[in-house]
C-alpha cells in the first residue's frame, strides 16, 4: 500500500467470520434456499435475514448491548429460532433454559445468567410464575411472551416492531455466544460459557465427518437448551443448509419429517433412536434420504446399534462422545469395520485426549484413568463460578488447560478411546473396581433387554455391590430373577449383580441421560436390601 512519501506499508486482511455473519451470508448467496422449517412454516435465507434483523434491532432499541445475556424458555420452533439468532446477530449471548428443571432451578439459572430479557411462552410463564419473587434482575416487564394474554408483553409484537436497518456488530472469537446449563441431577446446573470460536468446533468438525453440504437437510430433534443440538445448528448454518425443527420429539413426528422434507442428517440420544427403530410403522416411511444419524449422550449398546443399522439400511450410524465443556470423539462404520466396535472413537478436529491417574500424572496406553481433553471447543469456564472452573482443570503438556470429563477410560495403541464409566459411578466392591458399563454391555446382549443400567448399592461385606435396573423389550416376559441368573453366568465373579429390577422407564435428566443418583436412591425404597 503506497504512502505519500513513496514508501509502502504492509497490508493485512482482518475481520473474523463469526456466527453473527452467517445469516447475512446465507441471504446473499442462497436467498431463495430454505433456511429453517417447522411444521408448515418455511423461511428462506433471505426471509430469515429480515426476521432476525428485526429481532436484533428490537433488542438494541430495548437497550440490549453486545455482551448482554438473553434468556430463552421455549420449545424448538420458529419464534425461538428467530429470537436466538437475532440475539446472536447483535452480539448478545443466549441462555436457553430447560423447562424440565424445577422452579427453584429455573430462577437460579436465570439469576446466574444475568439475563436482561426473557423470551418464553404461556407454558414457560406458568412454570416461572411461582418463582417471580426470586428473580434478581428480571422483572415482569422484562418477560416477553409469545401468544401473550392481556397485560403481558407480546414477544411477537416486540420483534415485529424491530427496524429493518442493517445489523453489523463486530464480534470476535472470544466473545460469548451462549451459556449452556449442564444436565446435572443434583443441585443447580452449572452455566457453561461458550465462545463463538468454540462453536466452530462443530462447524468444521461435523461437516467433515458426516458429509454435510449446502443441500443437506438437518433434522433438529433435540432441544435448543442442550449443547449437542449445536452439532446440527452450527454445521448446517455455516454450510448454508436447511434446518428442520421438531418442537417435540416422537418417533412418528421424526419419521414424517424425514419423509416430507427428505432429511439427510440428524443428531439424537440413544433413547430417541430406540423409539424410532421400535416404531411399528417404521417400514411404511421412506427414510432413504437419511444419510447420517449422530447418536450421543450415552454409548449405544452393540445390540441396539445393530438393530438400528438393520432398521435404517440407508443410514450410517455414528456415535459422538464428549462433554458440554467442550470436546468430542466420533466413531462410524469404517472404524467398526476395523474392529473398534467397543470404542467411542478418536478425537474430532485436533482435540487432544489424555488419560490421568488419581495422582494427576498421565497414564500410558491401555491403563484406565480419568479422561481429560483439550481443543478448540473448550468452554471459557463456568459462568460466574471461577472456583468450579478451577476444579475442572488439569494442566497438561505445554501447560495447556485440559478439561476433566469425570469419565473413566483408556486409549488403545491406535488412539481409539474406550469408556469404563463415570468416575463417581465406579463401584468399589471388596476393594476391586467394577465398571457398570461392562455389566450393562453384557445385559444389553439379552434379546429381551431394551436398556440396562447398573449402579452400586450397599453391601454388608463388600461395602458396595452391583445392582441392575432393566427396561424390557416390547413383548418380553423375563423376570428379574431370570435376568440376574443369566447375566451372572456371563460376567466375572467380582462383577456379579446382587439383583435386578424391571422398570417401564428410567428417571432421566435433560438430554435423555439416565439419572443414576435417582436410581441409587430408588434402591432404598424397593425393600430388596441390604445385601
């Protein structure tokens, strides 16, 4: 670049491409292509650009500035989607709250997030009403309700009043895009603060692994308040693909959406997948467009995965393991062809994984310890909880801050990761370490077992002993005693279960994960022990 005195100075390009830029980009280069679909409503990229532009301007006109937090207590749908991305476009961060939490937790999460406005609907408002007095920042006038009745602020009117002026708020990689609240079963969930850069973990990783392109159609079957939903959102948005939103999951709604919109990709938890393959009408739907299902949250038992592969012959079943704090491994058909069926895969997009012993030292290949990880997707920390963030850190090679997963596992010689269970769920029986996942894997091989969960329960001699909870497959008639005898013939002596109990379903926390603490508490009410 020439200067007046004839000298030159170096020129460099600047301006990061972050999530605030995505919709503007899609509207410019794919204006008529469908961006988001829910029910019978279809918004093209140009239409989505206008709707989110109005939402962003409405927020700014209401005094919201870059870095402020916006709460969402809404089911998946166009209103939530527009509010969400309107906030992202003007540099605010969203805190999507699960309606599955009790009133105390709802108020605590909104207080922790420092949300200055809340978008909700009538159902969400009813959940929140008993706790309004406990809100520290939000007042009644800060709550915007879709479908508001008289006397309440109407969220749709608020958005519709937004100006159509261009929105161009500079956003950097370290700026916060959202706060995800963990699905813990005890206490108040922790707020996981995620940056724009961290969200690129999914943007670049998922399309590479799963072949997502601009003409893909991603079916969002998990709620906005779960971290894994971003596996679909970020990848599809950055590729200019189409998103199909499910307000509420059911196997029928899922199969109808796949057939109607020719969906190509979906992310789900094993419970959802099991309901799809058990649907008696599955064969009557055309699922040939569905190329990839990403299953996460819990490892699929081999028997369940094989059933899914048989029931969905056009679909590659991939598994994603990771934590909301920010790392992932993936495993797919080619890995299983190489004999890695029991693994959860290898790290995604340059994630680094180390296995750490109780003394904080890294363990060699093949030894079981806590899984710690480092990568682009790591959270900024637990929001407003520096002491909890510090507890999460393991200092690894090159003085990198790895996140502790709380999971036990090991790496094999080929770099594949294997899970051995949760650190806090490991059973100490007679001084020996018993990993519930090993017993659950055996139980899942019984043709009458749909899902199994093993927990440690008190034992007079061995301190703890394994106990199994089981959900039977449809039409199965095995008794608990028969299942106990069957599994104990197939596991090591120290792994034998003291008993089992058949249930119609397990208690679960958000994201469909089994609530193991609740199952341990349940044992004391069954009158089966002590052993």
